[in-house]
C-alpha cells in the first residue's frame, strides 16, 4: 500500500498548529496509492497470503455478493480486516484448550492442527472482524484534518452519536429519510480508550469549536448492511487507526492512517509551536506502567495478553526488567496458516527467528532449573560486563527508545523515520517506564489545539 502523504507540500500560509489542521483537508494529503482489497468470501489462508505479499497488516474487504449494485452508498463494502482480527479470531478456535501445561512440541502440534482448520474459514465468518477502520466517500475530501482526527480517528463513537442526532433532526424536518446505518462499537470507544474522560472532553470541545453536529453529520461515512456483525466477539476498539476513501463506483482509492497524519505533522514540524519542545515527561507519557513479558513466555500467550489488554504490542524484558525487545502485531505481518505452530515458541526465540538471528540463554537457563541462582546471576551479569549493550540485540531488533527528557518533535521524528507505531520510554537502567504511540501523538495535538483555543477566548 503506497504512502498516503508522499510528496505533500507545506501549507502556503504558516499560522500555527490549529491553522495547519483546520486549513488542511483530506484532499490535500491524498496521493496515488495501490490498495490491496480483499473479498469477504476469501479464506483466512488466502487473505494472509495477500497481506504477506504486500507486507501490510490490514486491508479493506468488499462483499463478494453485494445486496445491490455499486451506487456510491458503500453497499458493496464489508469493512476492514487486519492481522489482529485474524489472530483474535484464532483464539476462539482454542477455547477449552489449556496450552500452558503442555510441552512445546505438543503445543505446536495443537496450534498447527487448529490452524489448518481455521485457515479454511471465510473472512465473513470470522467472529471478530472489521472494527478498526472507517469508510468515507470522496466527496468528503473537503473535511479538515482536525475533524478527521477528532471525529474519524480518536473518538468515532462521538462522531456517530452526533451523526445519528443530526440524521434524526433531518428526518423530523424532512418528514422521513434517516441517516446511514451506524456501525456497532464498544461503548468504551467514546472515551478514546486510555485517554479517558479528558480526551472525550477535548474531543467534544473540538467538535463544538469546529461547528458541532453539522460538521459531524457531514463526516459520517456510509455504513454497511453487514456491519452489525463486524464486532461480534466484542474486540475493544477505543480508536480507529485507518480510514478508507471510496468513489462513486465504490472502489477504494485511498487508505489514510494515523501514521500518515503523524508524518504530516513531522513534515510541518515548524508549525508545532511550543508543543514541539515539550518533553515526554511533561506530556504525561511517563512514568506509566508498561505491559511486558519475559522472553520465555510463549508467543501465543503474549498475543493473548495483548488481546486481553486491548493493545498492539508488549515490551520484552529480561530478568531484571531491562527492555530487550518489542513483540507486536507487526511480527505477524508475514504469518501463514502453517506458521501458527510457531506461536508455541518463546517470544525471545520467535523474535530472533523472525529477525534472522539466534536467541540463547534465557529459556535454556530457565529449563535447566537454575534461574535466580547465584550461577544464573553471574551469567547474566557477565553478559552486561563484557561489552556495551544495545537494547534489542538479543532478539535481532534495533529498538527505537526515548528518554523522559526527549521532546515531542523528536518522538514524532523517530516514529516517522523508523516507520514504527510506538516508542518506549526508558530510564537510566534501560527499564521501560512509558510508551508513546501514534494515537498518543494525535491526542496531544488535539488537546494542544483545544487548550490554545480556550486560552484565546478567555
């Protein structure tokens, strides 16, 4: 999938962050893309193959037998599917199977057997699919980036509630009509997940500042007849990470992601104002608990933890809490159905194999029953004494890390330069004390714009 913001120029009239976001539209950041589109009758195996070939994590899905011809209403579009949907759905194939007491080879065999059956299921039959993405018609290209971020990405539930209210108002005036059907979402999405009530307030204030319900109704993407089942299984979707744009023939012409918006901010970093110099600590990104696993935890357990916590990655830490890796949904980018058995491997070994190296030490020592003994401590300490350590080297990764003193602009630059979705914040002992994601970046930007508007009006 091509980059949605390649070749983007800076705005002609500089004016700060608010002007940048309010004066730039979806049309301004759209660029020519080659979009991978799946069909709802494709099997999991076929979908994974296509995603792997394109090295992408998600793709829009169209109905193979739409209820009506394409007319620009979105009736032929099913939704999005991403690798996380597929892995989360696979967990349901394992209900009633206790993998923990099993030996690794037995685990691998069970996962492979269940994986082969699961691979034949059609995308439309997955219990969890389609929640992390929305669809906009091209005629909505005049929407400002501020509205897209507020209503389309960070708080889609608020956007939908406003859209429903606007549709009801139109219906009462026009004597009928009614709006497009709305996708069912988790009630938690109204708070924006980790942002809590403060984000909801910021989003509501931003909505009011940009015109409230009127703009929200214009924002509402076409909803799909099939979407009432798309979140069957209840995967928590506090935010949306991507938006697809379709034309009158209902061809998907663009997919714009949170990462694209962050890249836009990096291109226009001179407009960030005082926010650019605020530190990670000042922004509240640390100290905060970081969900982590040790390298001897199996990959399937780590994925289950991510599913339970509604997150896309976990830090991998050693016996003393130092970060040694990052295990994320991105590691599943090229997974095939026959690879599900590999999820039985310890995270450390899984990552090492994925990155073409060998992981030694941690599990081997644990299996020998000497963990936490003086000998174990000597071995682990000796590794640290022999040469300077580069975080991530144990599993073949080059981790992108920041400190509490790192500036907002630097975080944005690192995310864009390294094409990643998150950076971990570490202390002087290389222990993770926080994390900043693309979602966090967008939340801070909107909060800054809202605060500036409030200060200007007081």
